[in-house]
């Protein structure tokens, strides 16, 4: 791939400075367009078939293997389990899929992720053969174009892959829907979180400084955020997966890419409405520089450069308090849709443009962030404690993506 670099920033600077940067790059653009050729090694690699993966012999310690993989950019900076031929073959027994099948051409480098490579990266991340259906469903969900994987992994923003697991697979794989659900204790969800970032960085090539341009980055660049729905402590008796059409007997993975999340710490309120009021204030300020107003995930073209929805990770205790006053999820969504918002001056310039029929607007006019209750995605997850979390999606993502996990 051929690139000409134009130094950041181009936004929010005078037009003359933009034009100067363009003029400075012009000769390089002409040279690249007329003279560039891939290096011989790169050209040879580009012609290789993705299956079977290369085998090679290596003598050394596990530490030596880790040093080799990191130096070749075949891993991240966390340790890996060496993907020996025997371990990968054992992983492949966890699925009936053809090892040669390409399940995702991963942006931005367009690396081809085969079932065999899913098994390889799964081994490296610490997954087991019985986890293969979960790994495959997760990458197939992120492969959906609506997840905007390219944008979320190359942006200057710190972005986080969000993964939510629901259904019988929770018990089958021994996942943790309770205390510390997204924390460090469960080997399956941690392996999945590490695995998805190996896919993005090693296969997709999105490592800083190229192609990942994240200004700060986040620890979720190493291990993604993996939650588990706590169906047993959900007072609404309906998981998010069931809400969007899956059956209770279905195992489902739901994904999206998000900006860094925030927490609601409300130990005091016993009124469901007051709890939701504090939720609304917290959600309103998320991703404030890109949070458009009156957004509708059903009409993304009207606000495609804004945050389209919000994932609300209710703790069971907060959910039970809210349930007393709002016995349906729809009631919660309707109330939050009306109360999540900011005064006009709280929105970044040009991201909130109310339609003419909204009426007159001044700096103090309250303007909702959302108009469609479907923009509020409700998950009950985690254990004891009056703590909940909010995760806003990366810009332009219209909805979550869910996939059924095969047996």
C-alpha cells in the first residue's frame, strides 16, 4: 500500500495553512503516483495464499518465541502462548468450519483471517477448543460493515471493542455474569478480549503509529471489554439478545466499537426516576465533542457524523430500583430519551443543528441527544453494588451487531 503523509492537523486551522500543507505534499503525491513500487518482500507476501499458514521450526525458550513474535509484529506487548502446529490443530477441533475459509478481510490492511488463523490467534491468546464458536461469532459480528472497524481502529480517538455475551453459552463456558464480569478473573472472556485485538493489530495491521493513530490509546487496545449479560438478576426478565429477536435458548454475541466509557455511582437514590436522572446527566456528556443532537439510529444519514446510540450497562441493584417505577424496558427508554441532553452551548460547534421546526434556540435551550428510544440499549450485567456504566459508540455506527454462536 502506498501512502503520502500530510502532517496532522488539517481540521480547525486556517485555510491558508491547509493549502500550504497540500502544496508541500504535491510533489510527493506525483512521485508516489508515477514511481512507487512495493518492495520485493512485500510483493511476494501479497501473492501468498492465506491458507495454509506457514509452518517453521524454531529452537528456544517461550521467552524467545515471545521476543520473535513481537519483533515481527505477530503479537502485541503481552505474552502469548506459542501457537504450535499441535495446539492449532487441537483448536480446530472446536469447529466444523473449513480451516481454509476466510471469515473476515480485516481493515485497514485487508489481511485475510481464515478459520485456521482464528485458531492460531486463539491459541496465542489463551483460548481453548471449546471457545472456537465464540471466537468465530465475534469476528463475524465485527466484520459487519456497520461496525465501522476501519474508522474505529485508525482514528485519533481512544476506542474500545465492546463485546456482550448472552444465553446458555454463559453457563456452558463458565463465564462470569456477576461481580467483576468485565474484569481480570475469567480466562475465557480475557482470552476473547486479547484475541480480538490480535486480530485487529496483527491481521488488520492497526498498530500505532501506523495505522492506529490514537492520541492516547487505552489498555483496551490490549484486552477488549467483554461483558456477560446477567439474565438471572435481570428484573425485566429479558436479555438484550432476546429483546432484539433471539430466543432464550440462543447463545449470542453482541458487539460495537465505543469511545471510553463512564460510570454512574449512585448509592443514595431509592427512586427509579431519580436514578435515571443521574444516568441521563452522565450519558449526555459522553463523547461530548462529537455528540450530535436529536440523533436517530433509524435514520443515520441525518446524523452520520454523530454518536447514534448508547449502551447502558445496568448493575442488578440499579436495575431493580428502576424496575419498581419502570416495569418495562420500553418505559426506561422513553424516559431516558426525553431526559438525555444538553443545553445548546454544551454541544461542540456544528455537531448540533436542530431542524427549523424545533423552534428558536439560544445557548441555554435544552436539546435532547436522541429522538428514538431505540437509541438506548439496555444490558443488565455485573454483580452487587450501585455502580453502572455507559459506553457510547464510535461515530457513525448506527447500531449494535449480534451473531448467534454455533454449538
